C-alpha cells in the first residue's frame, strides 16, 4: 500500500553552502494504516553547485524504529541502507551514500509502518562534497581522505575475529582488549588498484564491531591522544563480497533487533553455570550462527555462550521469513585473557591480585585471635588468684570500736570586776597660743599667658547657667477624619435647542409733513 506524502517543510537545511532540492521533506503514515510511503529528490541548487555529490543524508523520525517499523534509504547510485533501530526525535541519524563507488545526486527515503501508531520520517539535511578525491570511482570505506601509509606495526596487535556474513554480503569484524590509551580508531582500506583510503572516529563512538562492505584489504590503527599508533589489526581480506557497495561504517552498538544480551555469573567461566545469550521473543524460530557458521536452530529465547566466538541470532517468522537479527561478541565475556571492553576483566584481575593480601590478613588475624584467647585464659587465672588474696586479707573477727569521748564544759575565767569602764589616759596636751604664720608673698600676674607652642591663651568665658528646660506642650490628637460625601453622577447634559433664523426685517415707511416754523407744529 502506497500512502500519500505529507509536505511539512518549505525549505531544506543548507550544509556546506549547497542546497539540495527534494520533492517533499516529510512522509507520514497515520495510525491504523499499515504500509509504506516514499519521499525523495534529485538535484542541487543553485546552478554553481551542480558539480556536488551527496555524501550523507540526515534523517529524523518521531518514534524509535524496529523490525516492523523501518526506513530504507536508497541513493541513485544503487546504494541501499535499511535501518531498524534508530531512536526517535530529537535524535538525528546520518546515512552514508558510498559516493566514491558511484557518485550520487539523488535520494529516496521509504518508510514502512505496521500501523499501530502514527509514524513519520523527515529529511532534515544533507552533507555534500564538491569533487571526488584522487582515484575517481574507486571504493571508499566511508568517505575519508587518502593515506599513502596504509597502517604500520607500531604498538601491539589487538585481539579480533572477522568473517564473512553471506546473508548480508558483508564482513563482520569484532575486536576486544585494545590498549587503554586508545583515543582514536582509524579504518584503512586498500582497493585492488592500490588506492588507499582511511577514516577516523573517536574511540568512544566505536564499539567492538565494524561491518566491512568494500572488496579489498582492510587494516585498523588504534591511536592515542598524540596520534601515535598503540595498537593495530592488519591484512583483513574481504574478497568474498559480491555487491561492492562500499558503505562501511562503525556501529557503536552492533545490530540488535532482538535486544540480545549476555548473562554472565562471574568473572571466570563456570563449567556448571556458563554464560548465556538471551533475547526477546519476536519470532517462531531462531537460527544461531557462530563466526558466520550455522550451529543450531532453536525455538526458545536463550543459548549457551560457553564457547568463545562472534554470535548472530536471526529471528524467523512462521513462514520462514527473516524478521530481525542481533550480533553478540562473546569474546567480551568468555575470553578472560584478552581483556574486555566493559572493564569486568580488569575488576576481576584486581580482585585476584588482592587475594594473597586478604589470605595473609586472614592468617595474621587468626594468630592474633589465638593469642587473645590465651591471654583471656591467663586473665581468668589472675582473676581467680586475686579473689583468693582478697579472701585471705578479709578479717574474720569482729572488733568493737570505742564510743567518742565527751568533751568537758568550756572554761570560765574568774570574775574581773563589775561596773562602767572608763579610760582616763591622756593622749594629747594643749600647747597654748602660738604666733600666726607670715602671709604668702604676692605672685605677680603675667601680662599674657602662652601655651607650650608660644600661642597666646585667652581666658575662658564665664560659664553661663543654661536656662531651665520647660516641658513640651502636650500633643493633641488629630481630629477624626470624616468621609467625603458620596459623589453623585452629573445630570446628563441635554442638547441645546437648534438655533432659529431671525425673521426678515420689514421696511416701514411713514410720511411726515414738512414743518418750517415751530408755530406750525401742533402736538
């Protein structure tokens, strides 16, 4: 079922100063409508950008993709990518075009939904390249630059396992135990013509699995923060690939449609309780592969993982159709000598290194415990001896203590007499009259008194008595404020009467006789 496209945007995001026209930008499949819908485009604007090529397309969906709800991205060079695990918005994910194998100038995005909920996918931008690197249409493992070196033997070799997956026509590379100082991982590819390409990623962006889709030779370099190679993997031949699409890319997490995970019960493999792989029940049967070889078909959702290797679980429906797969690297759990990316082996090694110390502490404390028991026994003996001594020095005969003697009455001196005591002793005698002393000489007053600095000192003014303070007048309480009378609404103004036009003036003519003399006038 092909559903109509919903155009939700008016302009595409510009990247690298080029704009790529698309017919629409978002395709929506409503809830209850299972099927597929397509959005796409095919040329660059403006005219001066027509020599550009697509490097990546940037997409966003409203919900996490899964095995029943997925996106297929097809470039006009034939490269096709299927995506079933990307998270929904606000996350944006990029799809490489494999442009050097066959330059692409077009894109088609197909959304498939089971109809359980509304889903949409939107093209939010593109990454472009103006011209092809040297080598023209040779294969490229992901869009990197050239590197004539092609890798070296500096550092230590990194544990790895790689094999061909015929059902996907790709090579899977699992690695583990890379040097702890690794900061960057570089993938180096050499084509059959000798052209070398490379691509680098931060080590934190690359998990323990890479998928290789170019036919040729790969190497991997592990670089520290200074760019020095501290580890390497060399000479990975990928000649079994039949469809040379060259879209190699790192997977921070391996393909995991089935939510497969490893359950381990300790730091070392216990033969009686080995680790196992478990996954969600999404199919009727599950094919189990190890290192690319089918080893079993089960109907349950777990499988023992006591044999080291790279496992793949492929889910089949009741009709035998593939509906999902998961890749699991059991080297992380079962290979105790190679180290693990999850740090469990380092923790176990630390515990093992402490075991002799703990044993020594136990032995030392055990001797101290025995010494303390002996000391306690000796203290019990001493305590018994002291008890016997105490019994020996305790008197068995009762002695009567005499009572306290009574003191006699206080001594009373004899009577020394009675009557009033009088003191007749003369202590001072009157010498009589004596002459008065002569007067004190008159001390002349200086004309001016000066201080130690020679400044003339002025006599202080006579201190006047301050006037008697009077009590302030008692403050009176303000009169109680009265509320203003309520305001009334002004009467509505009435319209003046229209002005009336004055009546026309009338001309009145009177005739009066002419009088020349006053006598002729008669009132």
